[in-house]
């Protein structure tokens, strides 16, 4: 029998803490999971942050603690740069001892504390919280921590994080780098594997966005094609060449579109966005969001009839592939390593198709949508139940 304490059960989780790293792609995964668990209005966000500006742009490969020490030494010599001093968003810096103490002190009243973290820099802080308050905290780490998985109650990682363990990948890794690149363990019982990234674009969020943007987007001629442009990375490299290819392909399919809306991410190179703006800014069918005002991203997911998305963005592809609407990818052939593995998995499941510029955008095709966030939340609830804990509705 679960013990009753001050009007509630000792094993009832009433609140969550998200440990972020300042990157939307990572933090959205944690918040998406918290939302799927019914704690969207009962969570607090803390962050671990790296020093910024100056020479710090060359030091992200260092462990966070060493990076901060290096910045302290360099700043002492050169004079501290105010741009490197901390958070500009007002979010509190994550302190493992403080959070662990809070979890212990409030356990009798509020039950266990759910801690959800995502990203390499959050691992030391999140695992320290668990180590300091093992009986009071349930820790979920999103994205593969590579080693010592027993530090976490649950690890949620995309399947392509295990691509480095495949024989094909091992041949591509110099032996002296393998321990830094390859997960140290195969999936264990506390590892949940997903196809893509977790996100916040659930049905409730999309309904709300559709309602909020109805007056602006609903009257647009159909079909509505949404084009999402990310930015190149080391494993998905491209530039103006891909932008030119995309522009030509879009011109070829415009005849079958009622409307087209193009959005850029914060990672989109200026030369890419400028080329597409120059190509389409005078076309009455095409609207380009310039980053000003309300972000239409969720409304685009809710109201689009089809998507074209650059291959570099796991998060944008994961969101679009959860809608069951046609998703076309451009640039997948430029991806390497585990990002190529991700693209292959999407194609094998039939949730994406390569964008060729020969499509009729009025033609629909269907697939079983990705449901990674809800499935991950179900696994969290299952493991909590095995411990005798649960999320308080």
C-alpha cells in the first residue's frame, strides 16, 4: 500500500524540472516530454550555459567545467567580456546541490521530483542531482550520454545514435577516436529508442495554433505548401548550391500549389535566405516569414497540406512526420554518418519522400505518423509504475 502523506501519496510526482542548454532543439525535446506527461504547467526550466564570445567559439569541444575554467583564466588575462558572463534570458543557472536539496526537503509534501535533461552539457548536472538525491528524483536523460547509463533512470535516444556501433560505421572511425564517438553500451533495459526527436507539436498544441492563426492562414488557396529551411552542419553540408536547386524545384511545382509559405531557422545562412527571398519575394503565391512578429511554425504544422524540409533538421522533420501529411526532403544525399542513417530510416518507414521538383502538390499520400513523444511518455509512466510512483494528474 502506498503511504499517504499530507493529503497526497508519497509516490505521486507533482512537478518537474527541465535542465536545458540554451538550444531550442534540445530544450523542446525535454519540454515536449514533460508536456506529454501532463506536467506542462508544473515544470521549471534551469540551464547550464557555456561561456560565449571571443575565443570561446573555438572551445565547445571541451567538457563544460574545463571550458568555464579556461574562460575564467583567459578573461582574467584579457579583461572580462560581458558577453561571456552568463544568461541573457533570465533563466536560472542549474545548481545540482540546490536542486537535490529541494527534492529532498519537499519530498514528504510534494513527492518525487521528475528531472528531464537533454544535451551533452546537461549530463554532469543532471547525473549529480540523481547522485545527491537518489531516493527523491526520477531522472530522464534525452539524447545518448554515450557511457555510464546506470546514472539515469531512463535514457531516451534516437536509434541513429547507435549507428556508430554498426560495422559500417566502425570502419569509418579511427581507432583512437572510437571511445569518444561510439556509445559505450548497447541499448539496455533503461534505454528507450525513438526514430526522431521528441517535440511539443502534439494535437492540443496544433489545435490551439490553428485557431490562433485561422484568420490569417485558413483563407489561403489550397493546397498550402510549407517549406522549412534549416542550416548546414558538419554531417549535412550545403550552401547556395542547394538553395539554387531548391528554388528551381519550387518553381517547377508552383503550378500545383495554391499557396507557399517559406520559413528560415536561426541556423539558415544569410546567403541561402537572401537567394530564396530574391527568387520568390515578388511571387503572389509565395509568402516568406522574415522572423519578425509571431512565429507561425506550429500553425504551419497544423494547416499545411504538404511540407518540403531540408535534411539537416531532425527536429523539423520529426514534427512534420507526426502530422501524417506528405513530407518531402531535400538534401538527404548530402548527409553523412548518423544523419544519413536517420534519413534512411524515415524513407524505409515511408514517412518522407525525396523532393524532385516533379511533384503534384495536390496529390496526397499517407503513412503511419511518428509518435515518438507519446510513446516515450508511455515508457516513462511504465518505469515509474514499476517503482511504485506515478504522475499526479
